[in-house]
């Protein structure tokens, strides 16, 4: 089990996204995130972790991970729940969450930037 | 000479026989379903495991597009089968239930891979990722870590 640190404030986009979802039908987002981070801090492979390929030219020394998390408000399981994208820095074992999106509306992301 | 059976006795016997026919048919379907779902679950698990990030990283644009199309076909068929199984009485036995849980997880995994393949070619996502890497890599821009 590989533990890690989580810096949820490093990405300005992540903070904007959190506020966006809180005001657009997902008031429970902080509790869902807290649960996900508690699991991932103990084990970076928790929450159905999967490395995301295809961004080698952008990532440099980082790795991109994707996680699943239950959306408690919808009583959905990890299936259909949230997806969290995060950068991982092996040198400092720190994970930087970038995106937090419900399973379906990818297009909504374009309105948040 | 054996005593002739009455019509009532014949009718009862026919009903019992029909019940046995239905039970045997149900059993055959339950067994077939459990075997089919178990084989599907194992096939899916092997397939998803084979789609590791190293392999996906090495795909050309055309190969990624082809793979995504195939995965979308697999995913939509699985999703439709899972919806049918939710209302199917065959899912009541524990073998089928265990296999269905595995199939659900693999279906989600395939959905995630499809999404990742889409994002890897999406200019907005790539731009967002580039900005985030720059914001995080700049030591003057953040202090943190818990």
C-alpha cells in the first residue's frame, strides 16, 4: 500500500470546479471529496485508480491518475458517481487533484474555465 | 387389470408434470445463465487487464480511434445486458450475482478507458492539463500538501 500526500489547493481549476458543482445540484461534494481523499491518502491505488495514458508530452515528470468516488447524494455507487483526475509527483509522493466531474456531463466542463 | 384413473387424477398428474417441466426448464436456464455470466465475467476481466496504460500509451491516433469504437460497442452491449439482468429472475442465484458484480465493474472500467481515449485527443482537456501542470510546477505559485 503506497500512501501519499494530497494538495487539493494547488490547482486553481479544481477549486473553481468544486464551487461550480456545489452550486449546480451537488451540495454534498465536500463530503464525497473528503471520503475519496481519506482513502487515497492511505493508498494511492484506492478508489479504482487507473493511470491515464496519452499525455506524455504534457505531463513531464508527473503521472495522471483517474479515480472513482460514490456520489452519496444520488445514492449511486462508484458506477455513475464522480470521476477525479489528479497529477501525481513521485519525487514528493504528492497528489494534486485537477478535475472532479460527474460520470456523464463532460460537456459541462467547458463552461467552468 | 389396473383400476382406471379418474379425470381428476389425470388432471392433477398433468399439473404436477407441467410443474416439473417448468422447474426443469428454469433450472436449465438458471444453470446456463450462471455459466454464461461467469464466462463473460472472466473474459472481461482478462480483457480489461490487457488494456494497461503502457499499451494504450503506444497507440497511434488511428489505432486509438479504432479501439475506442470497439470499446464503445462492447460497452453499450454490456450496459444493455446489465439493464436486462436487473429485472431477470435468473439473477437471484449467488453465482450469477457474483458474476454480475464483476461484469458491472469491468463495464465501468471500459467506460473509463473510453473516456480517457476521448480526453487524450480533446484540445480543451489537453490545454487544461497543460495549464495545471504549469501552475503546479511553479514553486512560487503554491504551498501545500497534507
